[in-house]
């Protein structure tokens, strides 16, 4: 299948397909005809893009995905290792959620101050 078809079937853009290729996340597509620049992508490439999309949705970075994609796809990555990777990602998400919660509280407090007319300015500077 050509780039337009694989992009459409996988739900990503053509640029994303090219980017994944440049990053080494996809094998270089075959160019069966030397007379044109059309590349042919395999069903395996489609499966790989779907795997990347799924892993990204779970919060994995492209760097993390690149580190395990071949083994994960071929099921050479032991279930215990998969569980460990997923648990680590859960901890990261929980940490980010906590940080976002703290930020939300600080923003709410700032909004309350603004709405009540209070400010953080030094009262001495205000009087001067």
C-alpha cells in the first residue's frame, strides 16, 4: 500500500508516516519501481503504526516506544517486562496528576485573590 493508504488506514498523517520512518520506528518502505518515487508499505508497517499510536495513547514517548517496539511487536518482550514498563508509566502519570492538582489549586487561589480585589503586591509599595 502507498503512503496515502497507510496513513488513511492507520489514522495518522502522511507526514507522521515519514517522520516514523526517519526516526527508525518504521522500516524503510520498498520502492519497487525505479521509474517513480512511490513507496510500498507492508501490512507489518500498518501494524507497527497502530502499535505506536496505541503506545502513545498510553503515555509512552516515541523514545520509549523505539526502545521496545521490535520486541513488543514480536512478543519477545516478556509479560513481566511489559507489566514493569506499564507500572512505571502509571507511576509517572500519577506523579503528573499530582503536580497538575497542585498547580490547579495554586491557580484557583490566584483567581480567588484577583476576584476579591486582593493582590500580592507589597502594601508599602502600594501606599507610596
